[in-house]
C-alpha cells in the first residue's frame, strides 16, 4: 500500500485553492486524513467499485477486476473486505467470472442481512478484438495479447456471445461466504439498489441491451429474489432519455426518494440531473440539473440526516468530489475536494461509507502515472464542526 502524507496532501490542495468548505448550513469544512492505493494485484486493471458498510461495521468493496484495460474480455467481479474501517483489506476473491466481460459492480446489504451484488456484461471489446486480429507484422507482445484475447473469446462458441449480455445479480445469505448463480434483473446501475426504510429494495437504472434502452426503476419485496417490471422515470422536456446513464438513489430523512442521473444530452451535458418522489415512488418529478458537473454520483444518507453525494471529476482538478445537502436534496453545498491528483480521466465512480458520525471512507478506481493498470484508491476523511 502507498499513501501520501496528510500534511503534504492538504498543503498541496490549499496551495491550489481546492480545500473548500461547504456553503450555508453545511459550512463545516472537512479534512482528508489519508489517501492510499489498496489494490494488491498491481498487474491487473480494477474498475468501477462500490463500497458498503454492513450493519456489523464491516466494509465490503466489489469491483470489476482481473482486467487488462478499460475495455477487454477479462472482467470478473471481485470482493474485498475490511474489519478495521479500511486500515487493512483482504486479498481479492472472485465471486463471478462469466464467459464475457463482467463490468461495473454494485453491492447492498438488505434489511434481512442478505448481500446482493450487481453487474452487467458487455461485448464492447469485440471491435478491438477484430482490430488486433487483423494486425500485420505484429510484435511479440502484440501477438501474445492477440492470443489471450482470442482465447478469451473462444470461451463460447461463435454466435453464442450475445446470449450472455444482460443485467445480473448475485446473492449471499451467509455473510458472503457462498454466492448464488447470477440471475437476470431488469436494470443496471454502477452502485446497485438501495434499501428503503420499510425494507423494500429500490433499484434505479437502465435496461441495458433491451429494445428502447428504457430508464427507470424496479422494486423487490422478497429480499431481492424477484423484481417488479421496470417503471420508467420522467424525461426532462427536450431531452432524449437514451442519453441518461448510471443512476443512483437514496431515501432522505423526510421520506422522499431521490434519484440522480448522469446526463449526456446537449443541455447540461456531463452534469448530474436529479428527480425525486414524495409519494413512496409512485410518481417522480421531471429531472432537473443541480449544477454539478461530474460522473456518476453515489448517494448516502448520513447519521445526522443530511445527504452526501460523491462523484468523479474528469476535468481539472482531476479527482473525486463530494457535496452535502441539509434540506433533503433540494440544494447542495460547494464541492469538497476529496482527491485532486489524478493523472488522467480514467478514474472515478467513487462511493462512500460513514464509518463513524462525521467520519468517512471513500473508494474509487484510478489509472496512476506509473501504472497502466487502474487501481483501487481510498480516502479517509472527516467533516469539521
């Protein structure tokens, strides 16, 4: 594990004018205590993690590991665990390795203590496979890469790959020791479903690989075993709903359900849109921009009732940011810069757990300057009163 001394890190941010307190009622300031890389497989690319804190206090992270690059045929879902609030982590365990690329992984603990992990499968690597297969006069390294990719693709008979595209879920009812086979669910989003106050599971996402690419939500009242049909979310006037991506939800202290959306329409492109329901999810408002550029967001209700959103920032300052809301998501604070030392835009998808009142662990993936394989990174930070 590598880390940057806290004093050096905060001094760098201060010199750049990047350590900013939140505005208004959330004007508490914050402090980053530690920033470190936690991946132990430095020769593999790790992407799109989700962090969750269990009721027991244990931290779990799932991600797409075992990869060669951002797009490749080798992705598998891996799980790591921490019993000491992120000070140390277990070696990664593979809990799903399907015949095509397993990508973004989400995780939630249900009201019954069941662990649910989500992922989706992709054939986005196929154009690159065709390109490298057609390469003439390849180097030894290129030939080795081609052979690996071709062999990975041959895990299925030709013509059968598309059958394995889908949105998937795994479940464990024994603390993650054993996992079910992957089963299909209606939608996918990077960080998976949430548990509402009444125990219902609520999953906002995109119906990937289905005709029309609908965007909406489904629910489960049987601990994630089965899911309702997708209910579509409203689309902002003038928007193309197919350009909505990577949703996440939270239930605020006043009961409202918020859903945030990564937007790629020309209006507010790259910004976070937000919709909400005040009637338990029966109806939702028209999405609106909240003025936050970043992609995508993770939402968390804090122990004091406030909301926290964490998101990647793929332009200067390259890194990850957070914002607070003390009015149930109606307004959001100025950014808290959790990290700003990114070397490229191949980073982000942060998620956060509150390990003690006002104290947090945030996890994301990032391709570092000295390694072509993206790694999992972690910040430990706190709010100052």
